């Protein structure tokens, strides 16, 4: 069959166009492949076999301890991080050492639930409620277990640093459940709570936990405090002054002491010459609280102390107690500070 010239030309053009389209398609496929290669993650993902499920070993009893913590507040780090998973698990193991049937895993799960958004005090109270949930229902039995789970008492001031905050949930447990007989099968829990407060303050501080007792059972609590004034442990003696401060920072105000500080003045009188600066500083802060609402009482007390050949240690207490009014230019406070000039730095 003989084709015309025009048909031959058209056939040739069609054949050439088809070949060009095929080459372009091949080139496009190569380019797409290259793009996939270029934009794929590197190194390429390698599928690994599924990991075997972690099997957490049950907690084992071991002697009580506290988690490691800095000696002082770290800039930019909130204190609430001290109440975390590590501290809760440590608490559970401490209790397990004293009470072998304590459901440690269940307690940890309960205490960690909804913990994250809470601040320091809220976390401590939240953990205290978990303790109430899993310790024996009788308060005396429960608090006795907590006392048995304590680390050894501290005799040195500041030896635990911020690690002592580990015991803040214990503080809330005593404050929240140690007053009401209904938590103790109808029996008065006061005496066992006082024992628990003394033990607690030798590890952390009981200055917050004792305040509900001073508010609701003031006479009984002041009577107990009078017995602690001569305690050999400085932490206990300090509790007598610090726990009764009318306006303790972070603590509940004791409105009856704000209105009338007379019940606490004998405590300050007894401790003003204490051998420990730790205790004397609390006396100064307490008298400073009084000075804000009753300057006449505070100033008269300071002037009387200075008349009796005051030591440098006591002069430091006086100067510290009136510093608030002295900074405001109060003439009487400035005169007291002038009379209380130190010959040397106060000793520990």
C-alpha cells in the first residue's frame, strides 16, 4: 500500500510526539522519586520490633529516708516540685517499712491523680487526704504509723534544707484529722496529736499544724507548749514561739492573739535568752508581729529587756523586733535600736 506524502509526514510527527511524551513521563517519574528521596526524613526510619511491656516491681520495705533536695530555694524553680512522684513513692515506702500491709501502689496512684495543677500547699493537703484514704481509719493508729515511718530526729538547725518539705503532707494530716474525735472512733485525739507535732517539728516544722489547735483548743495547747519550753531540742523550743506567732507567714492567723497578745508574752520572756539563734530569731519575729498591731506592748517589752544589762544576743533580738517601725522612721523604735547597738555579732 502506497501512502501519500502528506500521510507519511503526519505519521512521522505522531510517532515522534509519542516518543517525546513517553520520555517526559519517564523523566517526571524519576523526578518525583528524587523528590521523595530528598524530602524524606533522615536517617530513614527503621521499624523495630515492639518493646516488651515494662513490669514494675512491687515496692519493697526499706529504712525511712527523704528525697534529695537543694539546701535553699532555687531561682526559677517553684517549691511545688518538691511534692512529686518521687516524694510520693518515697513516702509510700517509708510507711511500708512501718506498716507491712500498707497498699503502697494504690496510695501512689491515688496521690498522683490530679496532682499536677496544684500548688505546694494544695499538693501537700491532697497527699494528706490520700493518706487518710489508705491508712487505718482510726486516727491514733494512722498517726502512730506515720511517726514510726519518720527518719531520725534532727538536732542540727537546717540540716535537711528543702528536703524537710517532704513532711508537709504529714503536717496537714495532723492538722486536718487530729482535732475531731470522729476520726478517732470517738476518743479525744489531742494527746496523740501533741506527741505527733513534737516528733514532726524535729524533722520539718509543726508551726502550721499546731495553729488549728491554738484556735480551737487554745488553753490546752498553751499548757502543752509551756512544757516544751525547756525541751532539749531547739526545733521544739522554736515551735513554742513560731507556732504561736499571731501573723505567721503562710499560716492561719490566730485572731485572738492578733487582738490580744498577752497569752504569748510569757513564751517570749522564757525564750529571749535561748542558747540557739534559731530560737531567738523566732522570738524577734514574734515580737515584731506584735509590734505591728500593738507597738506600745512591743516597745515596752524591748525597753524592759534592755534595762537588765542585756547581752549582745538579746540586743540583737530587740533590734530585729522593732526593725519594721524603725524603717518607717518611728522615733521610739529608732531610739530602741540605738540603745541596742551590738558590741559583737550574736552567736549561734
